[in-house]
C-alpha cells in the first residue's frame, strides 16, 4: 500500500471552486449586459432628447380622462393622471372579481350537475370561452354591441329608469335622504345581531346539542329590521334618474361603454376558467369522503357542508387567486378599447407625450409586480394556515 | 334454505335487468328527469335550444350571402351572415400585404413547419431527435431566408411591415414556442440549480415576467429595446414583439418544465449519477427527454394560450389575424351592419377550431400515456 | 325509532334480511338472487374472489349501492328510495372502509365527534367524552388531536373504527378493512375487531383474513360470480368445503395463510 499521501489534484477540479467560478461567470455576464444596456440607453436617450428624470411627474398633463374617481382635469399633473389610471384599474378588479367568482361558481356547479343537459350547456360555455381570445371578446362587446346601440335620443330603456345607448349604461344614482342614517344604523344592528345569534347558537349547540336555524334568523333580521325603518319613515334613498337634456342624457350613474365592455368581457371570460377550477376542486375530493359521511348518517346537505366543500375549497383557492391576478393583468387590454386604466393612461398617453419611456415603464411594471407580490404573499399565508397537515 | 348452512346446487341464471333500470329509458330517468327540479331544468334547456339553434343555423347558412362582389347584397339582406365578405378578403386575411407573387414562399414555409410539428408531436415517430434538431435549429434559419427574402438566393426581399394576417399569427406563435422552449428549459434547470446565483437569476426573471401583464412586456420590447442597443442595431419592427413573445412564453414554459422535472422522481437522477454521468449528459440524455414528454400536454396548452395572446401584438404595430380582420371590416366597399358581426364570428370560429383542436390533441396524449402506464 | 314502523316489524329479531336481492351495473348482473338472514349478535365473514360482488353486497346494507329487485330489511326498516328510512338505517349501521376515508381536514377527535354532534344532536362535551372513551378502547387516545395524515395506516383504521362506533350502531360493516395495511399493522386492527365481536356486536366482515374468520365468525359465506355459493360454520367450512368452487378458492387462499 502506497504510504505517501495522494497527490493533490488540481484545484480546478475542486467541485466548490468550479461552482463558484460558474456563478462568478454568470454574474459577470449579466453585469456586462446590464452595463452595456445602460450605457447605450443613456447615449440614445441623450441623442433623442428623452428625459432621464422623474421631473415629468409634476408637469401639466393637458389631456382629458372620461372616467376619474378623484378630481382630475386637463390642468392636472401627469402624476395625478397616474393615480386616476391606477384607481380605474383597481376599480375594474373590484367589480370583476366578485362577479366572475359568482358566475364561475354557478357554471362550475352546473358542470357538476347530475342533469346531463345542464352539465353539457355549461361545458359548451366553458369550451367556447376558453378557446376564444379575450381581445376578440372585448372587441365584440365594444364594437359590435355597445357602439352599435342607438344614440341618446333613441335610448333603449327599462321602465324609463335604466337607459342603454351608445354613450353608456345609465343606472339610477342613489342619494341619501334624512332617514338614511336610521336605515344604515338598523342594517348595522341587524348584521351584528345576526352574527351574535350565530355565535350564541353555536355555543348553545356545543352545550346542549340542539341546532338553531341561524341562517333563517339571520336572513329575517337583515331583511326585517331595515324593513321596519322603511315602514316607519319611508324609503331612505332617493334615486336620481337620467333625463334627456338636449342631445344627451344628464344625471344618473353613467357607466361608459368602454367600462361595460371590459367588465362583460372579463367576467364572462374568467368565469369559464373559474368554473373549471371549481369543477376540478370538487372532483378531486375522493368519493370515499362523501360515502363515509353518508355512512355516518349525515344527509347530503351536511355531508357537502362539513366534509366535501371544506376540502374542495382548499384545492380551489390557489388557482382561484391566480385567476384573480389574471383579471387584474388582463384589464390592461383596456388599451385596445380606450378604457382609461393604468396602462392606457400612463404607459400609453403619458409615455407618448413625455417620451420618458424608461421611467414610465418601470413605474407601471412596478405597480403590477407589487400587486402580484401582495397576492402571492397572502396566498402563502393562507396555505400555511389551511393546508392539510401531514401531507 | 337452512339458516346456517347452504351449498348451491345449480348456478343462478343471469337475467336481464328490469326495464327501467338500464338502457336508454333508465339513462333518461337518472340524467334528465331524476327530480322535479331536474325535469324543469331539462325542459327549460330543450326550449332554449329549440328556440336559439334554428335561428343561429339560419343566420349562418340559409339566410347568409355566400358570394357577392361588394357589400350591396349584404346590406340588403341583413338577417344573415355575409360570408362573401370573408371570401373576398381571404387573401388579405391570410397573408396581409405580402406581395401576391411571393406568397408561395409563405405556403412552403407553413407546410414545412406543419410537417415538422407533426413529426415532433407523434409520440412513436422514428428519430424524433432529428426532428427536434431540424425544427429548433434548421427550420428557423430556413424560414427567415424564405420569408424575409435574400438576394443570395434570388428571393426578393419583403419588408416585415407588409406581413400580416393568419400567417403572422402562426409565425408569431411558432417562433414563440421554438425559442421559448429552450429558453424555458434553461430557466427551469436554473431555478432548480444548487448554485444560489443561478437560482436567484432564474427566479427573478420568471417571477418578474409572470407578474406583469403581457402588454407591458410588448411595450417594453417595442419602446425600450431600441434604447438599450446601439443606434445602428435598431431592431426590426416585427422582431420586437417577437422578442416580447419569446420572453413572456419562456417564463410560463419554465414553470411547466419545472413541474415535469419535479415529478420525475429522485430515482432517475440517482441512477444516472450512480452510472457516473455528469450533469450535462445526465440532463440531456435522461432527465429532459422524460420530463419534456411528461409535460407535453402542458406545452401544447401553453402553445394554445400563446396563439391566443398573439392577438395583442397589434398594439405595437404588427398585423396579426385579428388586426387584419379589423382592417378588412373598415373597407367602405363592404360597409354594412352585418359585416362586423360576420367578421368577428369568423375570427371566433377560426380561433376556436384551432385552439379546441389542439386542446383535444393534448387530452388525447394524456389518455394514451395513462393507458401506457397502467 | 320512527313510529311509522309496523308492530310486527319491530318484533323482527333478525338484524338484516336479504330477500331475493338482485343488482345490475348497467347490464352486468352483479348480485344474483341473494337471500340471507343475519341474526342479532351474529358475526358473518364474507369471502370470495375479486368481482364476486361481496363488497357490493354489504354496501347495499347502508344504501351506498341500490338494489333493483328484491328487498333488504335492516333492523326492521326496509330499504327503499325513501330518504328518511335511509338516514334511519345509516344511523344504526356503522361502516369501516378499505381506505379508511377519514376526513383529512379534521383532527381524529373531530372526525369522531362530527356525526354525534350533527346527527344525534349531542352536546359537544358529551360527544368529546364518548369519542375519548372509544379512542381509548382502540388504544389511540393520545393521537386524538393529530390529523389523519400524521398517523400510520393501522392507527388510521383503528380511528375509523372508533369513528363508526361513536354513533353507537347496532350493526357494523367492514369492507376489506386490512387490505390496504402493511403486514405488521394488520394484527392491531384485527385485534380491535375481535374485541368488538366478543362484546356481542352484529358484524358483517368482507375479508381475506381466514385466521380471523376461524377465530371469530359464526358463519362464513362464500360468494362467487354474484351468488352465494356456500355457507357454513367456520370449522366445517374450512375443513369440509362441499362445492367445487369453494374448494378451488380455498386452495388458492389457504396456501398463503395457515
């Protein structure tokens, strides 16, 4: 046996040295590319007179926006235009997410229905929607439907309360009357007492086993108490209905056609995906679970509520959140039909006018990244708390 | 029979099930009429179909105008589709403004591409590795020469601004897949790497691209790319959205491939390492072929999504099929109330057939694979 | 129990009666003219090759499967489409499944107390007490606050037995309870079932465990091709099988076990 120590092989063959070398190489490559890019950018931007600061933020915008949730005029700054666009994007998300969820769950349940025809109808819906480009749907709703509606003078109307024309959908705009304070107060009391009753009912069930009809009582409270206020003091809300004035409708709550098209398109499109997620989630719960629940004597409703749906919701939640994120990202298609969302206003008009390309794109992408990150973090927290343990 | 012991003397005969419990009647009873609610739903659905379907069918067929030279006939008969419009515009919808005499080049490129794709997707095809090389390496070069033109080969050059229609939609989607698949594989391997810098770079890239809307990537490619490269390299106007598509698709492809790599199981890696294979041969010969076959349905689904996303490139000035349709609809010769609906309906049918067909194929692969495993 | 039962039903002292029961899956005749009476306190083991219909048979007892012809009377209640009757029967019949079917989103204790609280309307404290007592009987009371995914297969099946027992059923059905278990865990579950049998529970057990059959069963029923082929007390059944199909089956099974 050779008693001399083995010759040390070249340090180039050392695993750790190699790994370090690869990483340094990669980082160097990235650094070169990034540095080269920045250098070129600075040169090009100087040559074309493109601003390199954020100074444009406080310059006057000079353009109008037809939907603004905060005060805005063409004398406002680009910065303000940014906030208007951001709020409009969030508004679309806020409206479309609950509507798409509702429609998606309805269609998903229809997909699972034992009635063959209903399940096939739902299948046709999801198949068509998932294989049609969203842009085509938006263009269809906007160009073919909404823009070809008649003018304000020949509006289609529902009982002369709701009006539909090519300037938009006009709904009654609620305003509060004096008794509204009592009404809202009663509504709050009703909700609090319904929740209270539910908690008390649970406590009582724990102690005595008797089950209280909490759902019915809650419904009765939430409907009944505010109804008392209406009976005593009349309807607490008035409605401002749109009226024809000259060539246009004035008053009421106007929903511009761009927004209507975007909402219709996004909701019907995303609902199809949500329906498939709901269906997959429910089917993924093993059939043995509902059999075991039935074998224990739980009837169908209880079996669904206590055993199947809690498990299905755990499976449904992650892809569902991903669809919510898609709604926010897909709302950027607003730029094709002129809805004034963040991309249309900021990465569109503002970028064109100021030529501050790098700054504008950076800010826009940062906003969406922040939203994605926030949702991902919330989802991780949810998973940590509710994921099935031991698996 | 005796309560405690029993031995069967004669086998019980097989009998036919009672009438109402099997066959068409039984199926109808459980699936259509099992309860009052179910029955009313069935009747409602049948009524709906009976009302709508004949109307739709008539609009599309019996009341439609199938041939005309301008919009007059369609303006007269507004209760049917104006398919004559689609027929008249078909060349533009297919090729955009690509010069008429050179259109054969587009057809040839598409035919070769289709053949290569069939070769690659047919699971049991011989020598698929050759097909992969041809598709990912040789075909792009060939396509570039044929489509763009090159005086070396005696082909007149055709500016990319003239390209349009179905041709551009297919081109964009295929280019997207061809380049995003290798890039996605690299990103997926990078994300699973044990080297922290590599993993970080991959994660940052993937999460950044997946976290922003596709339109912003297109804007970035269109507006920022010219800024970050020297003045003389100004990228072609079609190349910019193509770059955006490749980047966007690569991030999603990376996640698909990563799923496949994860589901492969440690056993494969361990067997390869025990045989003495180093990282590159192990990945190239053992891991990737299996992982990619595993996620083939997912890759096809990505392709479908990509094909639908190509509709967005019109925002940066490229003319895809939908944009071509939009342009065609504006033609004053054909103006009329039914033109827009006809155009959009045709576009919808086109996308649906293409995407639904690919989706069925992907489902078919999964079924075949599931059978093979059982 | 419901007062809608006729008086002579109540005096019926058989736990389960199958009278001329037939079942089809589509056109496949899976149960053929089954007639069988199970007395109270009797322990029946049902065995047979796969596809013989033995699982289908016991699943008909608590209406997890529907029969198309004949009648099944459980604890004096005839099984029909009447939902009230089905729920009645299911309260008095407990079932243990081959793959446990514990509810993964609830702790073991919650698994056991779910049905007593929501079906028998027991106060939570009483339900917890009952569950703890039964979990102690199957010797996994220290796992009460864990989730099913954190238990071994044998522990999960014992928990499933406790869960079924929490409804204080009159009859227990076991559908191949040890077939999914690793060999070293089979004994702990069989011991639990034996203890249950010794307390006088009416049991129908579908199983391949012939040692258990020999030790515990009052009767062994052999099914093949959807029909009952042979039925006898365990000793004569194993030592002197009569029908040739029984002999064939036993020769295949018994060379594995002794």
